[in-house]
C-alpha cells in the first residue's frame, strides 16, 4: 500500500509533465528531421551496410515498441523498413524536448513515435537477444557502451529517510530501473556465453565501469600513443572524457580511448 501510494504521488507530480511534453516541446521537430535527412539521407533500414542495427522507439498510439532493425525490416517491411532518418528521428523524440515523430504506415494507422528510452534506456538486452536468437550469431559477443553512462544507485535505508526523500529516491530509481535490470540480465548471459572460468566478458560490462576520468600513467600513455591521440597525455596529468553526447573530435577520440582501455 505504501509503494502504491508512492507511485500515485510520482504520477501526480511527473505525469502531467510527461503528457504535456507529448504536445508541447521545447525544440523544433522540423529542425531535427532536417538534420536527420541531411546526415542520413533517404537510405532505408535494409540498405544499412552493417550486418545488423537496432534503433529503438515507442509508438504511443499502438502502445508497442518499435525495434527498427534489418531483421524486422524483412519480417514486417511495412512497419520497420523506414528510412534510417525516420527511425533515428523517432528514437530522438524525448518527451518535453521534441514532438513525437508522426509516421503513417501502410495499414492506414497513424503512429505517434517517441524516444525508445521511455521503455529501454539501456537497449543492450534487446540487441544481445536479437544477435543470438534472431540472427543466430555463433561467435562470442562483446559489448561496449559509448552512451552517457550511468551512476550506481545509492543504497538507502527507508527507516532513516523521510517520505519526501523516499519519494525522490524512488523517482530516480524508476527512471533507471530498466538500465540496471538490463545490465544485470546481460551480465548473466555473458557469463553463460563464456562457459569458462578463464573468460569473463562481464568484467567491463557496466555503464560507467571504466571511469571516464583518471590520471595518465605508463599503461594509458602507451595506449594513447598506440591510438595516435592528438590530445596531450603526459604521465601524471589528469584526463577527463566525461562529456555527454558530444560529437567534438576530442570527445570521440576520448571515447575510442576508453573503449580500448575497457578491453
């Protein structure tokens, strides 16, 4: 009953903001669509050069996820074989930031597509299952996140916090629950995949497991030299590659460095 009451309070506080955000966004939908068209052109999902991809969105009208992928583009092209720009435009439509992506499918249904982070802020679980079970990948799978990362949840003792603090903590928990659930689930799958005590592909599979801040030492300097990094990397000096969602060349270089460091 207490938990139900907390959920009710959260919906009362945050619900109106979510539904308001579906209708009144802060930024231009037309500008976002223009960028997607310019950068990605009119290429469709089945024309992507990689073996597979997964772009996640959610159709508000049908109350169904949209897992845009080459596999589903073959199974149901009327829904999934859209342009890459349309798929990424839908996946980028975070409520309050952008209006939903409106798409009219061949079944004469209007889809009101919003950010896939609403249902799976950490889509790695679906990507892993798609690779293993749908595309029947036989090779061992390795995973690295180049996203914005996730801080570990802070442990709390309900006896030591007020109702207000508990509500705030639960709000944060609800926003992150699927990220941590997917993380734990796939860690288990990777352990089963390794099938050996000498292999543990879960070591670095946690968002934020590889610290994006640190101090250059002999190992990291050697790695930076190997990668031909342009940024200064003098032993004993600090580095910081924590910029979120930045496409600046320096940040991309830093993400590649962190990726190599994680393996």
